[in-house]
C-alpha cells in the first residue's frame, strides 16, 4: 500500500452571514467531507460551480478567508496539518496550482515568482529547466505576467508548484481557457508529478477530463460528497451508487446515442437534484 499523503476527516467549512438587524446565521459550504490521497495517485474532485471545490483546496492549504470556520481534521504525511504547519509547507511540500491566474504578482518577473524569491544560481538553473520542460521559451523568466498568454500563465503556475518536489499538488481547475491540446499536455504533466511519487488532487467541473487522468473520482454536490469511485466505474453506470453520478456519466458525449442526441443533459441532472435535495 502506498503512503497516505493527505487524509481529510469530516471537514466542514461554514461562514457566518448577517441577516436583518443583528440576526446572524451560519451558512454551511462544505459538510463532513472525508477523503484521502495516496502517494502516486491522482484523485479528481468533480462538482459544479459553487459545490465547495475551491474551499476544500483552500482549507487544506490553510488559506480560507478570515470569516470561514473550519471543522474536522486534516493530516498531511501522517501528521496533523495545523494552520501553522500548512503555512510552513506551503509552496514547498504542499503546492497549490490556483484556479485564478491573478495569483501571480503583476509587477514581478515570472522567474522570481517561480523561484519564490529565493534565488541562487542552482535555483535559477532549476527554474530554467522546469520552464523549458513545460514548453516555455528561453528568456520567459524575465517577462512579466501581462506579457504572457493565459496558457503560458497556467504553465508558469504549474512550474511554481514543481520547483520544490512537492508531496501533494492541489490543482484547482487547471485547464479552462486552454486549447484541448494544451489541456492534454497539462494533464500529462500531472500524471508525471504523480508518477514521481507525489499525490495529486485534481479539482475540475469536467468529468471527462477527470476520467482521462484520475485514478479515483470524488463527486461533490452542494458541499457534500455524494460519490467516491474508481475512474473505471464510470464505464459501467451500474457500478455507481448515486443517481446524480449516473446521470453525470450518461451526459458524457461518448454515451450519447448514435443520433448524437444526449440521453440526459445537465439541465435534467440539476432539476433532479433540486427535486431530491431541494437546492
Ligand atoms: N468568503 C466566503 N463567504 C461566504 N460564502 C463563501 C465564501 N467563499 C465561498 N463561499 C460559498 O461557498 C460555496 C462554495 O464555493 P467554492 O468552493 O468557491 O465553489 P467551487 O466548487 O465553484 O470552487 C459557494 O456557494 C460560495 O458562495
Ligand atoms: Mg472554484
């Protein structure tokens, strides 16, 4: 059995919300979520927008917004992951490829951002080879983010994550805006990161992309985990336990009928969920 890199037990994230006057209530965004990521494994977290995927990533990284309350327990590499420990490991053993490209500092050359400002001849050398490995031209490290395309910025963000041989990489929606070929390449890079022995948590709203890359798939809906299955289960819907996941499976283009008609579309899935869960 491979080593358990990340273990999350009954993680909940909630926010307090002010109503009229002084009334205040807690708004639960992630509820009692448990999952593990083992060394060498890619686990995909799939869910529609607002299902709590980024909050899950931020909870592990220790970067939840100040008004967010975290409950439950997180272990990293066998030891409890406190806020303090997360801050120490962030950008080193524990890396996030953020959803938002604005995480890069617009006023800093990308090379400095990839080396994390800790520049030495050997780090600069490694930086150059990492950037070249992601198909970025020589000299790109001297450019500023605004001089790069969205696809190049994605690759810079991934480079930042692999500078330090991370044990866990959390990639939050790493492909939107990328050309299918570039998206395929990015997915290939995550496979390599996993093959090198790290755990990868791949967050995406795209089930097909998840199935192309992941070993296991976790499905979130409304902040709750409704399914956890090996990627192979998605080729046989009877192996999936939840009707939403089965519908998600049927909605993939490869499962459309020969006339090219969808057997089930996202609208059907959502109206089913609203009926079943009332949200
Ligand atoms: N700072 C915040 N304050 C209140 N609610 C928030 C905050 N951040 C996120 N949420 C809510 O939590 C839910 C999950 O958000 P998020 O994890 O960003 O979803 P996604 O799956 O799209 O990444 C959303 O409904 C969002 O409105
Ligand atoms: Mg998100």
